[in-house]
């Protein structure tokens, strides 16, 4: 057979053993193992120079023959201790030692003699802070190329050949990956390894210890699920995903280092190079896994007689672990998200302690409590909640007490230990995450939130009397629920967390007010302020403002006015409206227009936004413009409201708006120098509209005028002409015709021709109103009257005459367009006279005109 050996000069040599045990040695290569390792370090970008190489042998002083056999796998596994100095160092004593696992492939010539070698892989065993103290207790290479070794850490003061009892570390090196898998055999305890041997059933190995333990091991390909845990996604944005293999190794190193520190607190903590040089994401994933692992220590406690000491032990482990991370210098460089997750573990332990420390209840509930463990409190609460949902009230009450105690303990834990222990301020917002399951607070975990939501919904179904009996629990859980959903929304802002946070706001405040009435409005008010629940603030303030018998103190205490400076920059969760806009809109939706405008005075900019967006506030836009001293805009706003038929303004309101528009336009005229003509034209239009409103008021009776809106000129003119026929007496008819002529002057569409055409209709209506009398003057007994007598008779006893006198006594600049002239005369004569009577009618009309 051919074997491999390492010479004293550090060279690999092959040798053959003949039948008489004679050995024939031959060097494999002119290149020494040290030189080959140096070349490999250069490839791995380790800028150091190897000064010494020591191949670690098994404790019996020789390697097992199967290791050195060149046949079969043709691969040699070596554990070597390298000593080297940095290439740039000028200090001869600045040396570093590392332990490496080498896989050396050997080649054979045609005569089956081994004649050369190549280093296939070189893996740094970085878990050992003092590699010079490590001892190889056995080394075996299976036929599939996987190497196995058992290592034990020793002490510097102990001689190399002395027997060592320590916790063994089993390592396996894959034939295809440059990675060493390792397992700390804590269950074996401190012992000595007697040797490693092949396993006939598998490609694994068997080794036994001095304690009588026989260990069978085999390295198998792992699946991703077996390497990844529930919380492997703990990483900040921008960080690459951790390597599961590296995390597993780092977890093993971290575990061993922590327990060494915990069991020997007098010793200085020395971190292995693997932890000091690890990638940040890999290391922090291992840190979190270790925290979870410690939380599971002694967690199942079926016997509640001694549960207090057992639950305290879990907390002791957790606090010792945090202290270890800080003392080792790891904690200060950890990402904030990992610190928050560690605090969440502490919160869950505190909740666990609070539940187990609560007084004993009935036997059925004690059965549930016996199933509690320290790492599944949320799931346990959910299962108990479902179990007692259909049970008696006393069991539900016990559960509510447990839930309240757990939430309070978790919150107190954060308040008392967050800053001093975890370096997290009690008022700090949680860091941002991209998944709901990564929210770094135990009280904001999805399972806890499901429990809280279900509990509040169940309470809404219960009677007020049952809830009043446990008011402390209700208040505490309400506060904790809002805090839980607020933190989840801050950590993971999305539509789902926002929606649930808003639903929780509505649910909790409604529960407090429905259950306790106004007795807990102080708490409800403070919660609404803290969580920016604007709808609750508006409702509470409105209720107290309009309540009877509660006095001014309550109204002042629950006043929205004092909140505007504090909440001006905050937004409502659902509508995303600023506080000022939301407050105005809330009152506007409930038709509290006066209060909406009152609050608008405190936030003019917000009022302007709402006024422009809400049709119900369009009639009040001019108020905002006046507040901003924009008189031109105020005038336009006032006229726009009067012009629009959908605003619903009454006639009286329209008259008020027109009067305000007149005043505002005058102020604008005194300040503006850019648009004087436009302001003048607008002033004329305002006067015109005011006259229309006045005519409408005169045409309609008082009751109708109060309840109606401002009519159009055309509608009013038609109404006036119809009213002439209904009036009694020539004076009333003449007055109505006069108002109709005023309307003709106000016609804007169609210009002068339209006004003249409308005036013709009015004058014609005045003539035919007492046609019988005029016909008698022309053709009856009085046909012999002179022109003067005829004019006097018409002016005194006819509607037409009265209208002529009314027009002459009310001079107006625009009368010329609607006065009785040649155009009107021709229109009237053509409409009421035959060709034979034209001269008679013309004589009558001209006699009246001459007299007036």
C-alpha cells in the first residue's frame, strides 16, 4: 500500500510498505507544504507571510492509517497550525496563529506510485480564539471524501501530551464545499475522545469517549428550510441576505463563547476571529437565533409550584446574554433593528413571568396555564382566548386579567429597561421594516394584535355592566391596543397596517364611551390626542360644547381651539387631512357651518382649501377672501354665489351678499389701480342685481319673498306682466307695470334691442289693461274732447297714464332705452289698432306725451 506522510522539513512524501514492513520514501513534489499554503493564502487575499507550520496529530501521536492512504479517494485531510506575520509589519513579534483544515489531492503515475499533490481547499477554523491550545482527538476520511475530526480546546498551561477533558467539538469537511460543519457536543459533557472509526453502514464515522458515550455522525446535504429559521430575514434595507451556512457556524461559535463566559464570569471574554470578522448580516442573524435559543431554556413548566424560579432563570439567561454582547464589544455596532428584536424577546419573557406569577384561578384555567412556555406566549394567549370564548364569564375574566398583566409587563419592561439595557429610548419610534412579521416589538406581533382585536370586538357584544366590573383591565387593554397598532404602523407603513390602526382607533374610543359614558372622556380625549384620532376629538368636543349641566370647565377642557397650535402639522390617519382641514370638514358634514367657520378663523389656509373644495361652503368663500384682505376676490365670490342657482340662497341672503359686494367693491376701487374699468363695470352690475332683488321683493308678498331665491330678470318680467291682470285698481296695475319697466332696464342679454322689445310689451300691457276706457275716449261720448282734455282724462283714469306719470317722476339714466318713444308707439299702434283707427290712437298717445 501507498501512504502519505509529512516530513520534518514540511514536505509531503509518499512511502510504500513491503511485506517485511520495509518503507520506501519518495518526495511528492519539490514544492513544500508551507510554500503551497503561502500561494493559497495569496489567492485568498490574506496578505501575510507564513513563518511556521505545524501539523496537528491525534492524541495518540499518529494519524489513523486510513487518513494517509493515497488509494481510493486520493485525498489527504490535514489540520495545521500556521504562524505568520503581516506582510507590511516591521515588528518581528507581531505574529498571528490560525488553525486551517486542508484537503490535499494526490495524483499517481502509471505505476500507482504517488508522485505529486495539490491543495484543493484550505478552510480557516476561525472559531478558536487561541488556536495553539486546540488538540485533535481523532481524524477520519470517509470513502465519499468527507473528513471528520474531533477537537478539544485546552489550556495554555497544560502540556500537549497531558490528558484533556473538555466539551468536544465535532467537525466535518464536505468534499465539494470549502466549509467546515461543526457541532458542540454539550450533551456529552466534558470528556476525552478515545478515537474515530469508520461506520460500515454509512459514509459517516463513529467515535467513543472516556465517559462511555458512543457517537455516530454523518454529514448530509442540508435543505434551505433546515438552515433557515423564522427570523432569518432580520436585516436592514440595503443589506444582502445572510448565508445560512455561515449563520449556523457563527451561532455555534457564539453559543460556545457565551456559555464559557457565563460559567466562568471571572475570565476575560475573548471572541473567536469568526465573530470578529463575520459579515454583519450573518452575525446579527446568529445573535438573534442565540437569543431565541436562550429563551427556550427550561421554558416548559407543567408544575406551577416552582415556576417562579424557573421563569426567572429564563430572564437571567436573557439579561446575561445582553450583558455578554455589550462586554464583548458586539452590541455597540449592532443594527438598531436587531437591538429592538432582542428587546422584544425580553418583553415576551416579562409577559411570561407576569402570567405565571398571577394568583391561582379555577382548575380549568390552571390547566391552560400549565401549557404556557416562555417563547410562545402570543400563540398561547390566542389559543386560550378561543377556548374560553364559549365558557362562563369568570373564565373570560381570568383570561382578560392574564392578557392585561402580560401587556402591562411587556410595556413596563420596555419603559424600565429599554434605555439602560438595550440603548433604546422609551419614546423612540421602532425602526422601519419591510414585512409585518419583522415588526420589532412583541406587543405588535400579528398574533398579539389578532388577540387584541378579537377581545375588543367581543367586549362590544357584552353588557355594560360586565365591563364596568373590570374597568381597570378594559382601560389598560385599550391603551395597549392603540400602542400596539401605532407601533406596527410606524414600523411598517402600508395600507393594511394603516387600515387596522384606524379601525382600532374607532373601536377603542367607541368602546370607552359606550361602556363608561362621559366618565372616561378624559382618557378618551388624551388617547385621541396621542394617536391623532381627529374624529374622536371633534365628537367629544362637540358633545361637551352642547351638553347641558356640565359647566364651562368641561367645555373648555375638551376644546378644539387649544389643539390647533399643537396638531397643526399632523394628519388624520384615514383621510390624510391636516387637523385644521379635518376639523372644518367634520363640522361641515354635520351642517355645523357656524362652528366650521369659527374654527376656520384659527387656520385660514386650511379654511381656504376646504371652501374651494366643498360646495356647501361656496357661499362663504368671500369670508376667507376678506380675512386675507383680498377685496376683489371677495367681491367676485359674493357675486358668484348670487349668480349660481344651486347655492340655495334666499332672497334676503342674496340682498345681503349684494350689499357686501357693493362695499367690498368700493374698498377694492380705493386700493386697486390696475383694473379701474373692470371695477367700475362690476359696480354697475352689482347695482343692477340689487335693483332686481328689490323689484322681486316688491312684486312678491312678504312671506314669498322671505322663502324664495333670487329669480332671473326674464322670469320676473314674465311674472310681472301676468300680475298686472290680477291687480285691482289702476294704481296697483300701473305700479306693477313700472316695476316691469325697471326689470327691462336690467336686462343684460341681448343689449339695447332686447330691452326695447321688453319695454314694448310692458307699454302694450299698460294700454290694454283698461282698453274699454280708452276706446270710449276715442269713439264714445267723449270723442269730442280736445287734445288737452283727452290727455288729462288718460293721465287721471288709465293705467297707461299713471305709468307715464310714474316714469316722469322717477328720473333714471337708463329710461331712454325703455321709455315711450316712436318705436314703442309704432309697436303699440300696429298691435292694437286697425288701419282705420291709427290716426285716432296716434292722436291719443301724442296728446299724453305732450302733456307729460
